């Protein structure tokens, strides 16, 4: 289960806090130190932990809290609220153009992150909202990728546009947009190639697409199981390509929590969706408050 160890630790810390009637400043500081350790062990970025602890400390150590009716409960409430803030506070949707125009979404991510699966999941979500998406196979390097997209597109009842593996991705993207405008599609979702690591060729290919077609949203798919690496990947993509949002996959696994808690704070970009399984229906909107509740138990 996701966040299990972090949740257990935080729940224990909170149990201790609740069990004490009156709290001294030292009690609160000791508890917050334990919270800090738990976050670091959950692979939350050091910088983010520091920033988070500062915000909590400023609110939790004051006289108002200590002299209040239920200081333990107050501290817990503050931790909860700051955790929600860390993850962006508000739910963010994919920004779509009006239905009469074409919205181009460029999906990016490292190999294995879940990009092709997520691309098809998003197509299904948009279809159910009344949009007419077109999936586009721009990953010309992994022979199975085109086929995988086709299979997933069929399952979702969404058309897949492919030109095989002999054309440049930027040209496939251009042709797909033309096809979309002739056939009444109003969302074009580009499934670009992933690599094992961030590399120059992959970045250049994405830059070339962005320079030559109007990409409305560049969306990055990252694997929550990779913790800090996911956060670093997000930073690199944002720096080189510019990202508008993140989809965090594999939150159904036993991820520690670092990626979910750090990505927004490090990149300033929102998590839009979370992947909760391999099935094409396993994609959920990201709610910072619900995520904090899951983590805090
Ligand atoms: P890509 O290389 O980034 O396109 O990754 P794929 O879409 O091929 O996904 C890689 C693997 O991760 C596949 O086995 C997917 O079924 C699996 N996967 C994708 N998203 C999730 C998720 O949210 N949860 C789980 N458990 N598996 C996922």
C-alpha cells in the first residue's frame, strides 16, 4: 500500500500528541522533529522538508496553539494543512481549448513510467467528457509502442493515428493535427518516445515538436515508485521543455511518498492525475486534500 510506512509513523507521532493534555514548546518541537525524520525517510526532498517544517513550526510553536483547548489536535491540523499546501492546495484540470478548437497534448516521460498506458487513460477520460480525442503514435523507436497504443486506443474506442516508424515525430504530429481538423477531433494526444534516462536526443525531439506545432499542454508522466528520481526527472523536463502538469503513476504500489509530496513544491507544476493500476480505468483526478488525508490516516 502506498505511504504505509510514512502513515504509520505519522499516526504514532499524532497518537502521542493527542494523548497529552497540555503541551510544552519542547513537546511540540520533539514531535515535529519526528515528523521531519519520517518525511526524510519517505524520500521527500530535503529542501521540501526544510520548507515544510519551517511553515509548520511557525504556526505550531506559538502561544496561541500551546494555550488553546486542544494543542495536540491543533498541531495535527497544522501539519495537515501545510501538507495540502505543499501539494498545491487546489485541484488542477488539464487546460483544454474550447470544444470547437483543437487542443494538442504532448505526453512525455521516461521508458516504463507508464506514459503509453496513461495516454490511453487520459483519452478515455476526455472522451467521457464529450471530447473527440485522437491518439498519435510518435514513439517510433520502440516497435511495440505503436502496437500498444493501438490496442489501448481500441479498448478506449479512440482512434489512433500512426505513420509507422519511418517518419520524424514532428512530421507525424503535424500530419496528425491535419487529420484531426479534417475529421472533427478536438484533442490530439501525442505519445512521444521515452528513453531509459533523460538524454539529449529525447529532449531535442520534444523541443522540435514544440517549436513546430502548437502544443497547448506538455504533460509529464512519472513513476511514483522512483521517489526522488521522479522529482529530478520532473525538474529536468521542466527546465528543458517546460511542463504544464504531471501525472504520477503507480500510486497503487508501495511507494513511500517522496514524489507525491515533493513534485509540486520543487517544480511549481501541479499533479493533475494519479495512476492507480494497470487497467485503463485506473486514473484518478489528484486532490491534494484527499492525498494528505490518505498519508495522515
Ligand atoms: P511507457 O514505457 O512509459 O510507455 O510505460 P507503459 O505505459 O508501457 O507502462 C509500463 C508498465 O507500467 C506497464 O506494465 C503498465 O501496465 C504499468 N503501469 C502504468 N501505469 C500504472 C499504474 O498507475 N499502476 C500500476 N500498477 N502499473 C502501471
